[in-house]
C-alpha cells in the first residue's frame, strides 16, 4: 500500500478519537499489551520518560527532547494529535518518521491490526515503539493521550515521570472533578520511578503524594527546586531562575507565551531530579541550550505562534478552560488596538467554562474545522450570544482570517484558538 492508502486504511478501519470522540476510546491496556506482544515488546528496547497532564505536556515533551538532543542523545518523541501530517506524531531528533516507513510497517503488520482490532491511538503507540526500537534511540519521550492510568502509553517502564498540571478536560472520560482527573493522571506513577509535578495545586497535591508513597517513588513539586528571579519578554521569553540543584539558570524560550513558565520550571526541576538520582547526567549549559533551541530541534507548532507580524496573527491550540484562561492573560500583553478572536471548538468540550472566560469587548468570528467532532459554527455562535459574545459565522478559518484582515485596524490583533484541528487548517501554519 502507498502512504495515502495506508492512512486511508487506518482512518477508516480503526476507531479514531479525534474524529469520533469518546466512542473511539478503548479503556484498559489489554489491546496495547496484545499489540506489543505481537511486535516482540518493542517498548522494552529503549530508555524512556513519560509525561502526562491536562495542558503543557506537549510543550514539556518537546523541551525535554530538545535538552536531550543537546546532550548528544538520539531522542525519539511520541506526541499527539498532529497538526498537518500523521508523521508529526513520531519523530527522532526532530525529524518525522518517513512516509515510506509508515506505509511499509502498516502493510507488513496489517494482519496484527485485523487480529487485535485496536483503536487508532493504540496502533500509533505500538507503531512508535516499534520505530524507536528499530532506530535504536537512546531515549524516547512519550506523551500520554488521555489521562494516564489507562492510557495506551502506560505500558512503558520509564526512568522518570512528569505531570504538568490538572484542569478540566475530557470529563466524559476522566471524571468531573479535579480529584478524579488527577487520579487518572497519577496513574503513570510506577514503583520506584521518580516523578516531578510542574505545578503545585493544593487541592489535589495529596493525590500525587499518596500515589508516590504507595509506589515508593520519589516525588517533587517544581517549586521545591526552581525559583523565579526575573521574567522579561522581547522576541523570546527570558527567565532568570534559581535551581537548588544546578544554581542560576538564564533561559531563553522561543515560545513566548507566559504560560510556558510553569512548563519550563517543571522540565528544569525534572532535570534536577533525574540528574540527582543518577538517571541522566545533565549539564546546565546544555539544558539552557535545549530550551533555547527547542523550536529548531523539535519543530513544535501552534503554541502562541506568531503566524504573521503585519498584521499580527497569533495561533494557539488552547482548547479547554485552564488553557484558554492562561491564553487570555497572555494576549493582554500583545494588545494595543482591538482583539479579533477566531474561534472554533469540538463538540465534546465544556463550552460554558470556556466562553465565560473570553472577553466581551472582542470581535468574534465563529468557525468550524473539517472534523466530524467539530462543533457547528452556528451552534457555537448561538451559545456565545447567550452570554453576550457578539460575532458572526465564517465556517472556514482561512476565509475568516481574510475577512478580519479586511476589517481590522493596523494595531489590532487576530487570535485563532479553541481547537488543535482549527489551528491545523491555517494555511500559514507550515
């Protein structure tokens, strides 16, 4: 099969969460265990690090991958979902898996798919593990999909775990309280494996502490190792930080969203923990370089990304209450004129939580992505109007951008947000 035929086969033969939502989710590890058994358990062939959380796990995964690359390691990176191409999910040192490898692998292993009947996500996890084994990576950074406890990635035995933060997302699967969601995320904590928590949230901290104690796993919260001295921003996010383990850090992040501060603190504290416990020998200068060169090394897109400077167009994949709240705090620093928000969301998000955060004095264009889970723009408009958000419907995001460009003043800002799938359809996102 060609690559296009393979992708068509996977999308049309397997339950795909980003298209079907909850009904495509297969809880439990039976399928991934069966898949990996059939593939000779590739997950045991490389050292790994495991990352979970509601927001920030993608950025944190890319930061730590870049740091390890700067130390000279061959680094596999598995993340989801992708923006433009399926191959973005599986990378080694920032280079996506080749389309030829994907087509060959699926063609050769098609019988396993038919025998096990996995979900799309389960299959992509097994595929990533197989690729990392074949390519003999030194380290693999593995980002969870949903939750952690029952996530398909949770069959690895990592050298360390990172949990970024806990917020409301996927409540239909993970639970309706922060405590329930934290319990699921804490499921990646394993016997004797150290864990770092990027953000201290007092209402749920005991869940992580208890899970770590139960598993005799060392636990630290990032604030126990990292202290903020100074924050400034120009073309980069500049941080002066103090680490009890490494000393002073001077950090330059190409991702300028201030919400990245907690992600960076978590990653740096994690480096301290892994270094102190002898799992990885980190050098402070290379840690700093890893953050600075993270965009070059890993090609992460859609995180407060400046799609255009003139006019100013910012794209961000924030899609839940906590992510949108942080984004709204950040966007204030960019505003001189008026704000135009191009918004599109999927239908299984808690609209009320998100829409109540958005400013009423912005101009709104409501869109929908070309995805079966996408909330119809006309329905998004109707819900938004109920709480006083005024706007219009232009279903296609690129047509919406063109429309706003024709109306906006020079100092205005366009923000495109609400859904990873919406961001993926922006023509300028390469």
